[in-house]
């Protein structure tokens, strides 16, 4: 690994300890981590949001309540990633913004709509709540579809022919399916009863479209760029290609097999589909990063071509050194119960007695803020 970086630095006429070499790499690594975190952690949020209109009305409030502990944490991934990219790679940002204006606008509008509708839904009157649920669903769909279009545009190297446009739209639909898969498997892990059975069914419908999208991106990248095709087909890298594709195939097969056997009374394996889906997303993003490296724009602009001057990067790095530890602590505290089962809260009995413990569905259906505050959703290990 060290020899590879030394060779790469030498090919650029730099030394490995030159800030002009390692600082763009460091920022690219940070950006990649933010993208991974946003894909997985905001991904199940998007998936659950897009499943709202498929769920019975009695379960929709429950699904929104399940997302409450992580909404504040999920909101900043997109903005933080975009901000870091624009600050660290301003020359690439200008080009990418022009090429991805439509999907990025779609993502931004969707994120704003999700944030506003989520907050307003909990403050709205009962008769207005369905409208905000619909707005949250639309915002989730816009964000997921926009992210898929970004992937499609990157895979086709921003070509503008009609065939490439249709491919980007197809990848957008597959991204919707991928996030639905992630959200439904998260619900399988978190809930029980009828909603869990529905989530299993949603996941089984989404998994094939997700697989189709991942294969389409990989094949298009290889066929559209000879350098990427060589990376994956060269004999010296054949082991990596075989292991990556083998792991993805195994992951899809195992996910399908486990879903076919759920739900079970013991609930012992309800977490497996979600973990497998997370691994599949990580494999896809890792493969995409390996294919594109060291380019920000294929065959046109490398990481070092698009990066800001070392002096500017030092200022951004100083801010990142302060912000990232705080972000990590905040997210560890926020996501510590993301894998736990939903607890069934009990409402306190009134002085006159008589009320039974609330069921999960009844708790989620409570509309007053006071009742919602009395029925938090937490996880258990």
C-alpha cells in the first residue's frame, strides 16, 4: 500500500509527505465516509418514508414515530457532504454542478420537503396530518430518485444522449427500490406483527430491482470506460473482482433466503436482512470508489486537479478536526438504539383507572404532542 502511494505521488511529481499530495486524499477519504454514512443511515429513513403510502393508515403514524430519534442526525449528511466537496474541490464542484444540476436540485428540494413536513406533521391538527405524510413521502421519493440519477450520470460520464438519459432514469428507479429495501429490512428488524409481515413482503419485491440497478451501474461503467474495464478484468486484479461479485451475489441470495423464512416467533434472525443490505450497499460504494479513483471526473479531472490550494485546504481541515469528533459523538449517541426492537410503551393510567396499556399501533396513532411525548420509541440491545 505504501509503495502504491509512493508510486502515485511520483507520477504526479510530488512526494508522499507533500501537503499538495496527501491533503486532497484525506479530504476525499472524509467525503467518501460521509457518502457512506448518508447512504446507509439516511437510506433507511428514505426507505421508510417511501413506504408510508403502502402502509395502512393506522400504521403510518407509528412509522413516523419510529424515525423520530434519528431525524435530526439524518438531516445533515447531504448538506455536510455537499459543503465539504464544494470547499475542498472547488474546481471539480463547478463542473459537477453544471452536469448534475437537475438531480442535485431534486435532492435538495426533497430534503427540504422531508424536513419541513416531518416537523409540521407532529404539530398539525389531525385532519391535516395526512397531507404532511404525503409531503414527506414525496420528499423521500424525490431525494432517492435524485441520488439514483446522480449515480446514472456518473456511470455514463455525464453523456447527454437520449439513451444515457433513459439509463439515468432507470438507475433512479433502482435507487428508489434500493432504499425501499433498506427501509423495509430496517422495519423487519425493528417491529413485530402485521407491519413486520408487510415489511418482509416489501423487501422481497424490492430486492430484484436493487440487484438490477447495481449490475447495470457496474456493467455500464466497464463498457463506457476502457480504464475501468481494465481495472476489473486485469489478471492481477481478477481476485478482487471475483471476491467482490461473489460477495454481492452471496449477499443477495442470503437476504432472499432469510426474508423467505421471516417472520419467526423467536425473532432471532430479524436483524440479518438489514445487516446484509448494509453490507451490499457498502460493497457497491466501495466498488464505485475503486472504479473512479483517482478521478473526480472520469479521464478529465483527478482529485489533485480539482482540489483547492493547500493553504485553503488547511483552513478547511482545521474546521474538520474540530467538527468531526463532535459529529461522531452526536451520532453515536443518536444511533445507539438503531438496531434494537421497538419497545411497546404503556400510557399512565388516569386516577379513575380503567385504561389498558397502549399497543404500538395505538401509541403511534396518538395525535396530541403530550401523548406523543409520553410514548417515546427506543431500542433495546
